[in-house]
């Protein structure tokens, strides 16, 4: 629709119709053939139903078409509905969870997965996805780390941008493109104690340095929606935080799109006790410029009167215009049923799912027991040995029964296979011990269920459950050649069991192709290439944890490790069991020392870092050179080491390749006490590593500002 026609349409809307565009409900409000169910039953409410702007949570195109047809038949202005959904890591074809995908360190792969998700979701009538999640995370007790890109802000920013590019494509008019909604603005990942929906208390420097950049990256890619978080910042719930939204999101970050509340977040202002009633909750959210009220009646019942009382029609018109503009960008006025006639290549989607899962699994430990050989007698045992619960939370309409289990995948690869499942009520320890004695190697498959990680799935104990620890102990007594394979939506605490196994694989939740991929990786038909985007802690007592340890006045060093009054634990090491960036491969790589194009970096200039990598093995594989840096002297305390750059490099056996990284002054900047992000003149240390702690070489440069 032309802009002039759209403006004319907007001008014809009544006050109540304008408010309706800012209201979102679920399909439950529509029964068969448009029959009204649930809270909306009376005549007046029926009229409001046919004024709403959007629906969330539909499943199939048939349902979307039925609701859209009924709505348009009863709507005075025939403004199509927006349909939104949580397309987090696939729609029907399920890809690895976002935390697993982040293990690839590959923005091109992330973009491909997001594009594939968009193609399948739009076929079912979805217009908007509540993804990507850009929350900065340091605490795996919080179940929603599953949806994150991990603990490093630079990596998360790049991957967040890739999701937006993949979902939205080059043009939203393309019927296979989804409008992306980046979430949760802001600070949700810092919930106290890792407990979902809990209070957040952040300094401004921390907020600007670590929590804003991924959102800024999404906005730079043209993300169309932002979702508010449930938590408070500076004592005010974000959904009512006018200063934060207006000054930071709308102001500093320049976001001009739709701001939508999270589920019932406006009404929850009453539970926060910052709003006495629904009227006050609606007033505070609207004044903060929240455009869409997701699943409460606060806007529906209160906003029209509030707008008249406060003479805020201009603000209402601006919010409605943002909603109408998105509908127009998606081409809904021309085709309210966009995307439903497109075709989906399931074979191609499965190929992307296989590739993504292969690139997402992380080999944490391998003491020469992997890869497995076909002639070996293999025992597969554990709570997850035969389970098809491998999709993870937010797997939408993915069918876990159609997913490939570990045992099913391995049956096709290993002829001498024994499979024993373990359940709490039926454990035959004697049979397991005998099978372990007879096996050449044992694959122990354990970990979380899909319900134990994700939203509302916070945990205080991240160890394996007792029966799984007992299983590892019993196998260890009879066979020391065991491989621990963990399924999870978060880093687990494996400190107690790590010495009892010779290999450890973090399988996360890998999606529809799980068993086929893991079998190929275990056999060596495929090579491991994943690296941890989030550290594995030694103990839950270390949390929240990040490899970006800040400088302190009493740091622990190799020289003072036996002293008392230093920053350390009495009962555990400071560092993680497995650090950010860690990941093994069947290939062996050698790295040259870092080489510099210049020792000084000039203002408005750049310099090039070079490293030569060689694959010394007989198997092709991905190397991941990681560049870290340290600003030697800063105005405010900074981490001892920060990720600067990385590249995934695919090398054939014997192949040697020079890899280059271009560094500019802004790459070395940080947020100062005045909340401005600038680069200090002076010395910087640069490190080449294979993880945040495994450093191969280092050098120095000077920035001349």
C-alpha cells in the first residue's frame, strides 16, 4: 500500500480501533469458524476482538487462514492481523538450540539456519518471530541461557546480527521473510541467583559495556521489533522504565520500530507493586512507549480513556503507525495470507539441520578413545541412550518422536552394539556392569530433559542426577574406556565425574538430526568443530562466571598461590573446568606466532594480524584461531582478557593457510565512567589462543590516539 493511502487509513480509525491495533491475543480467543471463546464473550468484547492488531502462537496455516478470514469478514477497515510465534531454533524442522549453534562461532551458519527457519515458518502463516535472544549471560543456573549466544558480548553481537539477516532477508515483502523481534530489553540474563523473572541490579557501565551491544547490533541490521524484559533495572521494571526505553533504546540506539511487552508483562507491573491497578499499569507502559500489549487487557480496557485524559493522541498515533508500517512492509494489505502457497524443501531443511548439528557439538576431552572403530564392541547406556527427547525447549511443533535418538543413529554405524537404557524405576545394575566388562568401549549418554532447561527452568544444582553419577561410577569400576555424552541446555558441573571418563562430548540439544550426527562424529565420519560459547564451571558456587575476569587489587598469581589474602576460593580453583572457546578436534593443528603489519595503530587507521595454521593430521577439520586482547592501563577496571576476533578455518590434511585479522581502533574501545565508548591511547597486549585460557603466543601494539 502506498504511504499516502496508509496514512489515510490510519486517519479513519476511531480511538478504540487505534487502541485495538496495540492489543495481542492468542488463538484461544477464536474458536472454530471464528467462534469467540474464553474471556471475550460479550457483545462489546466481540467488537473489540475484531479491532485487535495481532495474534501469537498459531501452529498451522489452516488455523491462520481461518482466523484471518473470520477477522477480516468482521473488521470495519479490513486491516490484516499480524501472526507472531516463538520460532527460536526452527519451526517443524528443529535445529540445535541457540547456545549450541553459538558453539559453531560461525555467523554464516547462523544466518543459514535463521533463513531456513523463516522459510518453514512463513509457509504456516507466521509473520514475526520472537527471536533472536540477545541477552548477555554469565549464569547457567538461569535456564534461558539455552536461547543465548553465550558469555561473550562480541560473539553474541555478531551472531545476533546474523539471526536478524537470516530471518528478515533482503526484503520483508519476500513471502519467505520473517520480521525479527530481538529480546529481552534488557538485563534479563542477570536475574539474581539465576532465578527466572527475578530482580536485576546492574551498574550503568556494565549495562552499556556488556548488555547493550547485541541489541545495538540487531538494530543496525534493521530488526523490526524489540521485546521488553520481565525484570527491573535501576529499581523500575523495564516495561514501565520510561528513562531506559526513551533515553537508551529510542534515543542512544535509535530504535524506531515496534516495542512489544513480553507475555503479560504490563499487567505484572501490579505484582511488581509499581502500579496499583490495570489503569496505572497501562499508563506507565504506554508512557514508556511500549507499543503492543501482549496478552493482558490493560490496553484494551484502559488505554482509550487514558489517551483522552492525558491528551496523548499523538503518542497513540505514532504507536499505531509503527504497527501499520510493519504490516505494510510485510505486504499484508496486498496478501493477508502471504507465504502459505510457497513450497518448502524438507530435504534441504534436513541437510541444514544436519550441518548445524555437526558444527555445534563440542568435544571437551579425548584421551585417545575416539573415534570409535566399527569392529569394536560398543555399549551405549544411560538415561538418554534411547531417548528422542533431544530437541530442547522452544522446539515449537517439532515432533520429538520423529527425532533420531543416539541409539538409533549408532545402530546404522556400529555392528557390535549393545544398548541399555537407564530409568529410575528399572535399573539392572548387574546387567549394566556385565555389559561394561564385555565392551571395548562404553558410551554413557546422560543429561537434562527438555523441561529442565529453558524458560522457568532455573536450577541450583547443575550436576548430573544421582542415578547418572552412580552409572558413571559403576561403569568406571569395570571399564575405564568410557565416553561421556551429555545432553543439556546449559553448561553442567562435571567436575566429580570428569576423572572417571576418557572423553566428554557436549551434545547440548542438537535437534531433529541428533542421533545421525552424533553417530557420525563418534565414528570419525564427521569431525568435531564446536567450541564453547559459555564456560563449564567447576562448581555452582562460582556462578555467575565469565572468562572475562576483572583485574583486582589482590589477584591470584602463580607467585602468590600459597598466600591467604588473595582473591580465591578455599575449596576450589578460580577458573572453569572447560573455558570459553575450548573445543577439540580429531585433527591436529599447528599455529605460527602472531605477526603484525605494524607495531602502532593510528587514529582512523588499521593494522593486520596474521597467523599461519597447518593441519598436521590425516583428517580435514576446522581450526578456530581466537585473538584476545588486554588494554594495559584503563580508566575503569577491565577484564584481564577479552575476545577480539576469530575465524573458522577449514583445512584439508596437510594444508597450510595464512589467516588475517584486520584491527581498527574502535575494536579496542570500552565504556568509560562517562558512559562513552572510546579507545585509550597506549599499550595493548594481543594474544593468540585456542580458548580463553590456552594461549599460544602474544605480542604488543600501541594505539596512538
